[in-house]
C-alpha cells in the first residue's frame, strides 16, 4: 500500500514534532516547515498528498500559503487555527481549504481528519472520466476543467466541485448546509456565506452561455441547476 506524504506547517516546534511523530507512527511519511516561505519551498520539493497548515506563521501566514498553493495545485489542505471566529473558517473555505482543526486538538482527531480528507479527495478507483455536459457547458472533474462555449475557463477547485455537484443532480434543490456538507465533505458550523460567494463567482463564468439551463437561486432555501430540455 502506498505511503501518503503529509506536510506539517507550524512554527511551534513542539506541535510540529508531536504531529510528525504521531503521523509517522500511523504510517505516514512526514515533512515539516516552520514558516510560510519554507512551506512553499518544501511543498514544491516534496509534492505532498496533504498539508496540515497553521494560520499564524512567520514570513507568510497560512492564508497566503493556501492562496499560493491553490494557484497551481488541488493538494488537500487542512487549516490549523487557534481561533474560533466564523470569519477564519469562512475565509479558509473560500480560499480552498478542505477542512479545519481548532487548537487545542487531540492527535487522534488530527489523524482521523487527515484520513477522512484523503479518502474524500483521493484518486477514485474507477477510471471513468467524471464529466457533465450540457449545451455550451462541459464540467470535467477528472482534469478539473470548465469549458463554456468551448473556451477553457480558469476555475478554482471548490467552485468547479460545487458546480459539478449541482449539474450532476439537475433540477434538485440543495440547501447551503447540504452543499457545505456534500461538497466540502464535513459538518460546517457557522455562516454559510461561503456558498453564496462561490455561486456568485460561478455565475460570472457561466451566465448567459445557454438558454437550455441555468443556475437558479431558490429564495431563502438554496440553489439548483435547472434544465429546460
């Protein structure tokens, strides 16, 4: 069985060392970084399967590191924060984080979260291409590509996953909480504003492309991808 590579980024050497030892005990291959700039360097060198990323870091904070990594990679990121404000959680989700853990935490919780995210984002057993096609719209989740009227549109991973989920279930309404749970894959406690932000950005890319479908808001309830054929 392949060994997953995890990059632990935390400027607290005690936390970093404990996480490394515990993850290695559980069979993971672990690299560490103590600041944001080092995290980007190690990321390029190691190409990890998952990143445990502290928010409060020297040189570049966790938000900046997450933003830089998301420009080129869909590597799963679990944010580690000592804060519990909703703003932190929403921002992390909007930047493309896959989960978050609030300090203090138990090592067993971290390992459970790591394994859950790897299961959710890992390479599917099926070799079938995950793609949804409509008039003037192609959403390819295998290659993470969005094409509108044949043109390749640059789209962040979570926007693409959200659109794919809605378009894969046409005419079905999803509440914001359902979308957070089913697309992000974990229970999210707090404001669901991140869904509205993602939907707004998706609409900027696809609205007006066809009169055979639309991404519709169901007032006070949620969203659905409606087809007219």
